[in-house]
C-alpha cells in the first residue's frame, strides 16, 4: 500500500470513536510496546506503526479505517455525490458501510457511506470514463465573442433549445472591446445516455426501497422480541389487553384517597 493511502487509513482509524481502544492496547502489549496507562489511542497506534506493525494493524482493524465519501471525493477531485453514483453503476466495487459522524454546526449526528481504503486505488481516467458512459459525455466547450452582455444572454437562451448548458457561462470583458463568454454544453438528443441514466436511477430507487423495508422489518422484529410475540395479531391483542387494564386501573383509582366512613353506635 502506498504511503499516502496508509496515512489516510490511519487517520480514519485513529479518529473513529468505534475503534476499540482495549484491543489496540492488548495488541500493543503483545508487541512489547511501552506506553503510559492513560495514553491516547492515536499515540499507541503511532507507536505500533513505528515498530513496523502496520500490516497487522490493517488486518486487525481494517473495518474501523473505512473512508468517508468526502475524503474519497477530495482524493479524486470530484463532488461527494459522484462517489456513491460510481458505486451504483458498478465502477466502484467496494461495498460501503454506513457510519455516523457528529456535526458541530448542527450539533447532531448524520449518516455517511464509508468505503475500504482500496477505493483509492482506481485511476481517475477509469472512473471518469465509467461515469461519462452512464451520466453523460464530456460535452463541448465553447467560447463566444460578443459586443455586449445582452447579446450573450440572447445567444445562451437560443442554445438552450438545442443543448444542455453544463456550467454557468462565465463572461470576461476583453481589453479592447466586447466580451468573451466560456461555457460547456451537451446534446439533448442522446437517447443512450438518457436510457442509462434512467436505468441507474431505477436501480438506485430499488436499493433505497430494500434498505427502507429492511430497516422497518428490523424495528418490527425488535418489538416482537420485546413483547415475546410472533405476529402482528398477537401484538394487537396485547395492546388491547393493556388498554383494558389501564381503563380498569383508572376506574379503581377514582375513589382513592377518600377517608373511610366511621359509624358510631348509640350507648344504651
């Protein structure tokens, strides 16, 4: 593994709150590494790496060093959405694992797909080619020269009838006179591209639907286990019994707190 990939993996491993510190300590003790009683997990890992134990660390703790999509996107100089798209179309073959991250700005947790570090071993050209085959061609880059900015807007509006404008046109004033405008366009009548994109979206929706079904199925099974039942009918029955008992309890408690009546007999 290349040194830069090792560094990325170790960074995730050390910052992942789920990386088991006790297992790291146990491994360090087996390797005869000296460390303080309350030494940070990251420092112990650094000492193990310095002792030449990276390969063993990787084999033992690989799943705790999975890389989030934004790190992968930065590595390949693309946006984060593209990473999951590349996985959906099979260009990225590694299976992602969902992981929670804490956002300091929103003060809440959010879920992100993470991938094994091997996801960084593809060539950019390979991924770009796979993406363009499914989501579109590279497009055509244009530069137009006009005498005024109004002419730019008129021309762009006409081009939109035939092309998809990929980037917001950028206009620069020429030194002498007039304007240069740069933009990228794609053909609208690329039926193969539209078909591939449509099929990819369908597959994406199918996968999301399966994930949702599995999520709620697990919740329901957890409820069954909690109440020791095997079906929804049993759960409904228990619910009704609970409501009946609750209603009876209310009726019985209406007289609570009243002092008992005391009867006195007259003396003869």
